[in-house]
C-alpha cells in the first residue's frame, strides 16, 4: 500500500490523502503504543475528502470519532493485538 497525503493539519495532527494502489481516500492520524508510533488510516469517500479539506469542524468531528474507536469498521489496515492510542 502506498499512502500519499494530500492535506495535512499540523495543529490537529491529522491528514487526508489517497492510497495509490486502491484509489481509496483516507483520513489518518498518529497513534502510539508502548513500543512504536504509527498511523491509522480510515477510509472515506471522495465527497468526505472534499468536505474535510474545506470544513475543519467536519473533519475534526470525524477524526474525533475515529480516535475514540467509534469507526473501526473504516480502518484500511486492521491493527494488531498491541493497538496504540491516539496522540
């Protein structure tokens, strides 16, 4: 998988992009467990991608739900047994 960020919000620590192989759009943010820091990627559609680029409050509402693990069904890569927490 090749994830390419198209938009990054440094203050709120999330990015929007496209996974090049599948063409899926995503939201990602950093997470950390006791060993490493990595990113989780959540699939979004093109309309959400366009909306989130323009509307920070809509993007943050979605990202917050992801950080609280309320939208795990949208994870592009399923986490292992040592899943981290959002930072």
